[in-house]
């Protein structure tokens, strides 16, 4: 992360999103396997109380696909996402054009079993899946909130993040200048 921008490289492009105020990238959270995870803390960014109270929303961004394999269509993506067991009921589905390409947005309440299934965690999740044109990968951005202590708008948070989400081509020169590249 640099200057509030979460980024990761896939194929021949880098995905970037401006995390903005309140978001803290969570580089230690590897339990999700996502490329980027972040937590949202409302209020004063310098307040210790804010961090002790914990985050009120979580962001995950991940990329799926395989070189040489065609990406699924957005209606196929919707069918796949609807099979996820955490939606309490059919989420609201809308198709949108975002700066990174065509996308589908699913939003609705979720239930997740925690503590070995003994307890249920309820909340609201907004998931965007972007199908960048000419790519073999799709990118998923999800914002989930289970916190009822705040009047949080997870849909507004997800929409604001998606408005800053962009694909930046990685040139061969950039790769040659990177000492980590073989």
C-alpha cells in the first residue's frame, strides 16, 4: 500500500483502489486468501478508542481466473455468487459500467456461521465483480458489515471504493526495472 492506495498485480495489469479515510489495509490477514484486505474504522483517525472498539466493516478484493481460460459472463458470475450460502435471501442484483469495465453488483443481508456453527453472525454485504475487457481474470470487491453500533452504509462504502477502482497496465519496461522479477 502506498499513500492510501491498495494495489496488486495480476496478469499484465495492476489493480488499484483508493482506500481513503477510515480504511486501514490489513496486511496480516491471510485467512481469507484475498489479495487485499482492509478494515473500516469510523470517526477520528487518531483516536485510540476507535481502534479499541474494532472495525465496523471489512473489505476484501480478490482476483479469479486462469490464463488461456475464458472468464465467465456476468450472468454466470451472478449464478455462482447466488450459490454462496451466506446470503439470507436473494440479493439485489444490478449491472453497471465502472471505470475498470463492465461489472455486476450484488447487495443484501448475510448470515455467517461462526464458532464451529454454534453462533450466527448477521450483517450486510455488497459485492462487485468486474470483468475487465480482454482479460482472463475477473476481480471481486466485497464490503461486509456486521456492526449495528453505527449507522454505517456498506453500500455507500463499496460504491465509493468502486468509483476509484482502476486497472493500470504494467509495461514490459516496468517489469524489467523490478529487481524482484527474474
